[in-house]
C-alpha cells in the first residue's frame, strides 16, 4: 500500500488530530503509540479493550505516557450499552429507565457517578447521552437508549445527564444529531430516512439538543440519517446544511462535532470511509470516529492520507481542517483543566436504587394490587425469549433475570429461545411449546425484550400464557405492548441492575 510520508508537518498532524480510531487488544499497540507521537489526539475504546478497571487504568496511563493530553473516548451509556461492564451487564440503568422515573436529580446523580468511574479509569470523553426522542416504537437501534417519546422529558433529562457527567470531569458527547428516534432502520446496516417537516423536527428532535447545548455539552455526535426537510441529498454526518447551517449557525453550538462510526454501512456502504470522512470534515465535523469494526494502522493511514490529499486537491479547505483540529485540541485542554471532584465512586448503590424506582409492576385483573402478588418461593423456570441484539448493544453483554434469581431462589433453571429461521408466528409457537416442555411443573418467568417489535415473541407468549396463565412476564425493552401475565414487570432496560430489581419483586426480596 502506498501512503503519503508520515512527517510531522502541520497538514499531516491536523489530519491525524481529527481522527478517533479504535484498536484491538487490552494494551496499546505500537502503531497507536507511534501515531500519538505524530499528532493523533484521540483514541476510542470498546468492550474488546476492557478486562477490568485496573487494566483500563493501566491502558489509559500507557496512552498518556505517549501523549499526556490524549482524548480517551468510550461508548458508555449505562443500561443496555456498556463497555466498562460488557461481560457482566451495567451497574447503572439506561436512559429509558431514568426517563420512566422522571427525577432529573436522580439522572444527574447517576451520570455523575458514572462519570466518576470513567475518570478513575482515565477516560475523559463519553459518547453519551443519547438525546434522541424515541418517537417511532419500531426503532431497532435507539429504543431504551432514549429517555422516552416525550420531547420535554427527553430534553430535561439530557440536560441533567450532561451536567452530571461533566461535573465529574468527563466531557459529554450528546447524540445522535439531529435525532435518530423517528427511524425504523438501523444505521449500522443501512441509511435511515426521516420524512417529517422542518417544523416537526424543530419542535421534537431538536429540543433535547438545544437543552444539551444550554447545559454546556462539550461534544455533539452526528447521525448517519437522511433528513430531506433539512438536506435531501446527504445524510446529516456529511451535510453542511445540517452540521454548519443548523447546529453551528442556528443553534449556536461551538463545541466539538464528532461523527458516528464511519464504518457503519449507512456511510461506508455508499461513500466509503475515506470519501465519507473528507465530506464529513468539509461539512463541519471536527472528529472522525472509526474503529468499532475497523481498528488498525492501515485504516488510520488511509484516512489521514485521504484528508491530506483532499486539501492538496482543493476539495477540502485547509483552514476547515485546521479549525477541526483546533476544536479537538480545545476539548483536550478542557479535560486537562476540568474540575475533578474529590469523592470516589460509591459502587452500585445509586444505580440499583434508580433501577428499583424505574420498575412498573402490573398484576393481572382479579389478582388485586401488585402488593398482593404472592412472591415465588420455589425456583422457577426462566424462559428468555431472545431477539437478535443490535450492534450498538452487542451480543456479548448478558441480560435477563435468571442470574439474579439464581442468587435469590437457588435452583432456578433457564433456557433461551429465539425465532430461528422459520416464519415469525410459527417460530413463536414453537418457542412457546419448547419452553413449556422445558419448564415441566416449574413456575415460568418469561423474559422478553421489545415484545411489540417481534411477532414471534408475542406468539410465544400467547402459547405460554394459554397453557400457564400464572406465568410472570418481565419486559426488559420498551414496554409498548399491553401488560399481561399473572404479574408483568417492565424494567425499561436490560442492565444488570434492572434484572436485579425485577428479581427482587419476583422473589419478594427488597433492599438486599
């Protein structure tokens, strides 16, 4: 492969400065350390890079030994999307659970505690919170990552989250501008399109971003979505009308603009990551996020060279690239001078407290109030009706209530059931019959995730409840479907603490 010379000229350094690449492994590879010495200013971390808090702290110290002002970014939303606790599930409920409680001080406290944990590990930029208004219940990629479908609720909690996170010395990156909630397509796989008027966007999608800007968010992440009312030709990440005209000029935002992952198919599948990165910086983006799937030196060099070549060819103004690099350095300076509180992390307390408050518990008609439900005293059979995980969440993070019920009701047994390759309803009926057979005489706890989006899942529940109406149902996604079962528990998210809170109700144990 032929690349441009890797000297330390201003143009080359600026091109490296605007990149936010990932890498593989739990220690920094030699190539990454070299690029930090040449001008690379940011690194993105993912679950693959993290084994423990101590290991993460050692990794970030290794990066800072090469460049003391490096921005270390992570996608740590809490809830369903966690990198710190990718193998165990999060100690913090996600946005939808916090929105269900609707206590902005609690949201601020949760974000602050999460920020303390990140800061203790050496992370200073968090690609969170999601400010998306989840206005389309079919949304396959936002869902419980949103505070909710109410615009004002999403706005006030977005602002509280930004305030809490940044009070711990960690920069917030509010996403996904101009709003990814009204989509039924996952931008990891294709380009979503939002066909609403500019007036609707202004009154719905943009309100939480205005609140985040007013709260002082240090970064905003763009969305790979096409919004014809704003720009009929290019997705937001590549649109000067949206990033510069709307976000900068109209909303008055002057902080860092970060792209969503450029390797996502919404961009890579149409423009390619090199061309897409050039167009993004030209449109007004300051930092190019890449590395969720592409994480090597060759990718960094390709993007660096594409930016340098675009400047030399007159396709990208040199002053625009310099401006972008300056904003990256400005954020790095802020993280170096931000106030870091003297207190340390208090463990899972605030997260579990929030998860308990987020539960919505509904008893079947005729069984009285939730308080009259007779808790289980014998170990049940937990039937997890498991959808395919979206890429943002990942399939390596455990979820459900089984692990928590095993502690509270030793002897609990569990099984996982999915749609497989068959027709949706037939697959659900089969899954339901298989769960009944596996459960035997045990009480069944059926765990679902977005029942309303998965016909096979609803069918499986139909089969289970027809045969065993005493079944307990736990919904760990957006509780859009009507409650059913002898007891229905909506957790508003699948974080580990959400599973714990639900298990406590099922077993009649609280405050443990």
